[in-house]
């Protein structure tokens, strides 16, 4: 049985229908009040999943505040078991945006090693792995295929920190999302060519309501949105943004003909 079958039914359905929305509180955000606000907004706004820093206390806090399944993110596999014991539905290696300004870069070998170690520690837990956007696209494609072979259940893209938008308005938002959209397109096709098309791709980093439908069109089964929500200071504003993201994904949802 696929490990994805262990996820709560609404989340599985959202992934299968290519409309999953993950709100990201931040891999380095250990501020309980902030995580609680973001989690409440995610739940009220209609998200499917909340992604928090890998801390057991935050898992319990986010679950209570949001009523949603919890994903924990880290770049240290040894941190995951305690968070899973606290109730996390899945774990994620990455994303790495917070580390790039510090000069910390993750290469393919390190990400593969983290994946293998996480799978050793948690053989039955759903594992999402972010492909570093600093790699050329062909190397991102190969790494995604290798990660699935090593035990990854979901592949996530990134790229917002490398984008250099120079236009205002919608055009600037598209420029901001271009790297992660390109990665989602390339990786989803590489997985299909490797007979791994059942592996969902989550497109994250630098996305907005304008570009969410593009992520789905590029091959993603869902999206992860962080700064568009977690940088806001007002909880009502967060709810409004999450609802706008939910609406954008509704527009993007693939309509399949009746059998």
C-alpha cells in the first residue's frame, strides 16, 4: 500500500484532484504566537495542510489552531521522529530558502543522504523532499527521480529566492514565480518519463494567487505558499489571502470528463 494512503482523506483527494493548498509557517519560525495565527488563518481560509518548523510543541499547537493535517519541515532527519510522535502527518526535507542568505547550499548528494536517513528512521511516514533550485534543471530532474527511488513520496520545487522580478503588478508576480514553475514543469515530466507519475509534485516558493493556476498547469498536484501569508501581521488579512489562494486553485482545478 502506498504511504500516501495514510494521509487524511481530504488531503489525499486534494492531491488526486490537483488542487492541494499548503500554507507554510516557516522552517525557522519557532514563534508560537505567529504559528498559531498562521495556522488559524490556514484553517479558516480553506487550506489542506499547514507546514510548520519541526518542533513537537508546534505540531500540537498548529493542529489545534487549524484543524488541518500537519507537515513538519527540517534539514536534520534526527528531528523528525519526535514531531511524528506528536502527531505530524508527514515530514519534509526543505525547503532551503532560509539558508541561502546564510551561504548554506544543499547539493544533490546531501539531499539524497538526508532522504535515505529519514526513510531509515521513519519507514512508514509520508516524506516530501524539496529539490534545491540552485541545481540546473536537468540535474533537478535527475535528483527528483533519484529521490523517489530513495523513498520520497512527494517532490517539492522551490525557486522564489533566485527570482529577480523587475516589473510591477501581475507581470512581476509571474517573474517571481518563474523558477519554481519551470522546475515543476521539468520535474513532473521527468517523473512521468521514469514511470513515477503517481508521485505528486508540490510547487512552492514565490507563488501568488496569480501564479497558482500556472503551477497546476505546469504539472503540480498542489502548491505551497509561505511569505504571501506568513509575512502579514494581521490575521484577518491572512485569512483573506488564503481564501484568495483557495479560489485561485479552484479555478485551476482540472475538470475530468465523466466516465
